[in-house]
């Protein structure tokens, strides 16, 4: 070998000489395995970087696939053949070749990850091989085989004296193309199996995947047929998207047939739009443990074994699994729907489900894919499916609907905020239906019926369909998951103008697009219910408790419009909310003001500032400072406004200049939480104003310097007096 250099990536050392001959040494438990081959994660990475300038990450998936792509004009067939003919022929040499998917993923800065293809040639005599990577995505036409053949011939000339006299390929089409291109330069033949090439690729793949989870076929008793049926069920489940109806609170119990250990309860994942799949539990208590955990990781540590089927992109499943999908055309619902079933053990080991578990999961996937929303709402239903090649009847249930337990176990602040309205409504109806001779008797009756009782245990005074519907909507917020949806539907069945019920359904919609028409229906229903009171009470509408569901629905509508990119419509809805409720109990001013400033609607923004001169929050003074900067740059007025803002909350500049993505539930005026929350709300407006953030940083630093100088002067003056 000539002068060589080496690189180490992911534990593999690759040594390449000037002619491209590569020896890779892999350390394994105090012994060195030397492979005389030129293909590996490291070499592929270095070559792909040279060709494409893209980052190549260690593989986790891939197959042996024949190319059918269009030819790449970069390779000239005649020029390649002429150079190949110039190499000496070694008649005894037999080389096998194919265009294969490489065991690596290229992750471009812009665009989806892709797996590069390459032409591989392997010598039957020496076991050595070479790879010629495609120069760009989908540029692996048959000319790539000639380029690889030329490279290998030049390499092997130093070892065996030249190029092979016989070439073996896997299909007639490739043989005919190569034979026509090479003519008498080589004999090309078709063989049933490329054993040498397949063995070399398997050997490398085994080494490259040592730190990956086992392949699906390594599960006890799992065959290709079992996996194919599972893949079909997973594709149907993903396409049906049952998570649009079920939240992470809606545990499904498989009452029959008897489940394998750890698979009795299933949880549809995906309602939050982040992780999609199906989690399995052996008991409801394990699910409760996950809900109560500080994080999913903490929840998994508390469990002995966590079982799931997760969906993701092709580069997220093991290499050998992806090989099967490509080589056998296994069903998949989309580019982000490759299923990965696994068991995660507390000590860190990952195993794959066996045949019994996989066939049971197949049945559950098929049953949930075919289940309707009405069946779920019934609480218990049966589904006959064909799984594991035979008919199976599953009886499924939602324990949270049938035996929901104590309300309020996992409810959020929405329930607490509505508890006041609920108790106020009950007390008001109680007084309206009774007459009390004196104030003392009224107070005594109030204490007897309501004092010391939780809101949920107060005796209901609802009598009309409207009152009973609103009561059901209030009760819905004491529950989670499907129970809340069912109560909302019951409320609408009683009274179609129950705005609160539409809001609940919209909150459970899987996307903003699906939520929008429900919020629109909520606003329309609320307006009909209020009738003339809507305008008669304009300006003080929040004080009218029955109007609050309408007001909430309108704010949710505005926020949903903004998420869908309809900012001007969202601003119009917020302006109407401020008109209807000048006291702004919902905090709309903190949302609309930065949006007006960002869009340069200065007069409207100034009007919001003038309407709330006594506001003590951080958003208003910082928006005022930004408005002044927009109007006159770094002037005295802008500096003075910024000084007032910093005095109100000193944390905001830090989080405008260095944003953090924290979810703030409550804030303290002047505190750091308020600084984070206000900065996140105003950041788009500051970023949209040229030079604003730079000015903010400079001024804050100058104010700190001035403050320190003033402190030093005071200290110096104090020492003189002493």
C-alpha cells in the first residue's frame, strides 16, 4: 500500500491508501478484526462528504436493492469503457456487482434525509470490495457500475494483476446493459444469488449495527410472514389515526382475548401531535404512574418494562428492519409511519416482541383502526378482525368512561377557573327560586346548602335544558379524556346553543384546522344564547356570567386563526373582545398589543396603551418603548420609555436577547416568570423591527454601567462623610 492516512468514527478505524484500497480494523473485546474491504460507515461518510458536501450519519437502516434510476450524465459510458479496456484481464478473477442502498443516511441542511446508493464490486477470490457512491440523490444509473468497475480494477491491479474476466450480476436487464457497454472486454453472467456480495454486506452491517436495537426478525418466533401482517395492521392503524379521538388519558382495556404479559391495556399516542403509536401496560396503575411522573423518562424508570409501537421516519428504525421494508415491499402508511415495536427494560436493554406479542398487537391495531367514534363513546365494544391469519373477536373498553373514578384527578386550571362560575350560577338560581324574609335567614339557607361543600358536591338547581346543558359542560371540566368529550356531546344534545360544549370539542380536535369550525360554532351559539344582551352589555360583558363561555370561545377563535396564519382576522377578533369587555379580564391586551406593533399599526397600538394607563404588567411598557424606537430611533423619548419598562421588570431584556422556550403557567408581577412570558409574547415584534434588539442590548448595558457608576459615587460620598 502507498502512503496512508486514518480516521476514526464511531469506533471504526479506516485506513486508506492513495489508490483507495482500504483496510478497516474494528476493535472487539481485546481482539482486532481486520476486513480487507473498502466499504464502511467511515468511508461512506468521507466519500459522500466529498461528493455532496452533506453530513452522513451512522446507519440505522438499509437494504440490498437493484437500481432503476435514470443514468447520471456525469459518467460517460464510452470514456469509462475505454479506461476499463486498458486494464489487464485476469481470467480466473470473478467479481460480483450490484447497485445497493448504503448503510448510512445523508442528512442535508435543507430537505429530508436520504440513503445514498452505490455500486459495489466484490472479488470472489480475495473477498476485497470497493464502492462507488452516487454523486447526488437518485443519480445511481447503470453507469455507476462502470465507474465502480474502473475503480476496483485500478485497485486490484496491484493485488491480483488486473481486472476480472467474468462479472456476475443478479438480473438479466443489468447483464444486457453491461455486456452491451463492455462488449468483448468481459463476460457478464446472471447468477441466482450474489452470495459473495451479500455475505460481505451482511458482515459489514452486523458490525455497523452492534449498538442498535435487535432486528424485528430477532424476536422469538417472528417470521417474515408475521412481520408482513403486522406491518399491514400498523399501516391501517396509522391511516385511521385513532389518536384524534383518544387522548393520553384514555386507556383502552383488552377484556378478551387474554393478552400476553404486559399487553392488557393499550394507549393511543398522537393526540399531542408529537409522538405517534401505541403504548402497552399490564395494569392501570402503571399508566397512572406514567401520568404522575415528572417526565416520560422518569415514568419509564419507575416501570420494570415499557412496551410500545412507535411510528417514525425510515432513518429511525434499525437498518435490518428497513432492509426488510425495501426488499420485500412491506406496507407502510407514509414516510413518517414506519412502525417500531420494542420492549424497553429498566436496565437499559431493548428487546423486540416475539411472535405471540406481535400477533396480539396486530389484532389490537386492526381493531382500533376499525373502531368508530360512537363505539368508543359507548365505553365497551367488540370488533371481529382477521389477525395472525385467523378471525379473532376482541372486546375492548374505556375504563375511564365506564368507571371513571374520582373527578379532578388530572384536571388543569380550566376546571378551577370555571368552578367560580359554576358555584355563582348555582347560588344565583337558588336565591331566585326562594324568598327569604330576612338577610339572616338567607345567610342561614346559604350556609346549609353550600357552605363547606366542594363545587362538584353542591346540589344542582338546573331545571331547563339550557341550564342542564351548561351544568354538564361545567362538569366536563372535572374530567379528562373521552369522558369530557362525551359530556360535551350530551350537553349539545340537550341544548344546541351551549357554547362551552363546542369549546370542549374544539379543545380535543387533533389539529387547528379541525378546531376552527368548532370554535366558530361556539361563537355563533354563544351569540344566539345571549341575544340582545350581547350589545346591551357591551363594554362590561364579562360581568354577565352567562356571557363568559361566549367570550372564551371568541378568544380561542382568535388564537386559532393566528395559528393558521390568519393574523389580521385574529386581531379583529381581539379588538372586538376589548370592545365588549373594556376591563379585559381575559388579558387580551397583552396578546393584541405586540401583534399591532409588529405589523406597524401604530395608532391602534397607541390606543390600546392609552386604554390601560394603570397597567402594571411588563408587556405594555416594553411595547411602548418599542413603539418609540420605531418612531424616532435611539432618542431621549425611547430611552426614557425603556427605563420605565426595565424598572417594571428587569428580566425581560435578558429573555428577549436570549429566548427560552419555557411553558409558564402563572406569573408574579415583576418576577422572572413574567419576564420569560412577556418576552416570548413580544419577541416577534422586536425581531421584526430593524435594529431594535441591538439597541435594547446596548441600552441595557449602558444603564447597568450608569447604575454601577452611581453606586460608586454614593459609596465614595458616604466614606467622605465618615
